C-alpha cells in the first residue's frame, strides 16, 4: 500500500519542519510539499494532488479556512486537517462549514498528529476531546445555529477583506487576485457597503473578529 501524500501549510517554518519530522517517522505517510501561505497552499494542492492537507487557520494572503474551502471545492477527495492554537464554538463551526475533516490544536499535535492523519487517511474525522464536546453540543444536541457574520460575503470578497486588512492597496489586491483595478475597487465598495463599515480600520476590526485575519502579539521585551 502506497503511503498517503501530505501537504503541510503553515507560515512558520519551524512548525512545518516539526510536522515533517513527526510524519517521516511513519511509513504510512510522505510529505509531498510545504506551503507558507494560504494562496500557495491552494495552488500546490491543485498541482501535487495530496491525499491530506494539514493547514493552519491564521496565514497570510489567504486564511486557512478560505483556503480549505477552495481546496475541497476543487477536489472533494482531499482531506483537510485544521491545525490551530485556538478553540471556540465559532471556529469549530467554521472549520466544519469549510469542509475540513479534522481539527487539531497545536498544543496537542505532538501527541495526536499521527492519530489524526491515520483517521483522515481512513476516511474518518478527527477531533480532540474538547473540540468533540463542542461539536456534540452544537450539532447533535440541536444547539442554536446562528448564521456566521462572514456568510454575508462571497468567497472573493473574503479574499479582498483579508488582503486589505493585511495592508494591501487596491492595486496590490488586484494584482494578487488577477483582477483589474476597477474590479478590485468594485469588490471593495460592495463589501464595505454590505458590512456597513466606512474605513480600513473598521474593516480590519471586522476581519479580526471573524477570524479572516489573526493578530499576533509582539514578543515580550527581554529585560
């Protein structure tokens, strides 16, 4: 039986290296590529045809959730494992809605990564115990199903939001997405009207609140 092909997507090289080292110890898996941002992950998934994609939520250019949507839409056979530092009911709901089959906290990766990969390779799902409890409460017990704020935006508009929130100009957004400047300006105007925001700072706040971008705190000063 051939080993399952794995694509690793994380903007931190040390994390990608750590995952590769863990995976290389198991003959059932092989790493076929590494991506440093969400857009690169989508491109490499299309080119390399991995069986499993391990992807972080908070990445530049295109966040892990929207990258997951695009990867799964392009090939429903690809299994996606979300790797993140965060756990909340909202994020779990978004992970499942995006089409991911597993959700693993980075703090649990050393213990559970191989188990998660084996589950996905076997066409099963994988959630750590805490996340499984959230899934159970939210989905199986008929908990409230409030619509996500991001659902008012199209996939393209979410991409524009992320790039603008990361400080890109409208022209840079157009180049990144292969659009004309006029089309990028139209997307910007439409999404700001939909969200009822009137400045880039308000747009950044929306993006942070809805996990389109994540704020990384600066390192503490060393005395």
